[in-house]
């Protein structure tokens, strides 16, 4: 199944609503958002992620533990090092869309609505 082409049929009484709220709560931390954004580049070690997000490795490890618990990221051990990646594209897209929404708040015409040739996409006119 391709989630991009499927219409959302879940109603407000769906069993998934409370779990979705927990995902939003988990992702409400800026460091966790930065971790997800960094993992778009591919699998990374704790040290690499710490450098990318500008936090201490111990702090990043704690955030990664929460993201693992929520099944947003997965770990792979190689020797004594752990490497992390996102489990699927959903968390990456959720974070990406949240950042796009933030662009709407900050910028009049957000960059994601401007084509490479400088024209504004139709979605902005809505």
C-alpha cells in the first residue's frame, strides 16, 4: 500500500487518534526534529548525530531511546558502535510537513512553494 495515494479514511473516533497524539508529543522536541531531519541523509552513529544537531552524545542517546521506544528509529550495532536510521518514511514526512507549516508562519511565500524558475506554485494561491 502506498500511503501517498491512499485517502485517509480514519474518523475522529479512530483507535489511532490517541497514538497519533503521542507521536506529536514525542516529536514536539526540537532536538528530536533535528535528529529526524539529520537521518534523512541515511544511517548515522550517535556521535555523528550529536555533531549534526549540536548536542552532547549522551543527550542525543536519550532522545534516540525515546524515538526507538516509539518505533520511529531503529538501531543497528556494528562492533561497539550503534547506528540509527528511521524505520520508515512516515516520521520523515511528518517532520518535513511540520517544517513546511512553520515556513508558512515565518515567510510570506514559503520556499517550498517556489519553483526552481522562481514561479510560485498554485498551492500558494489557495
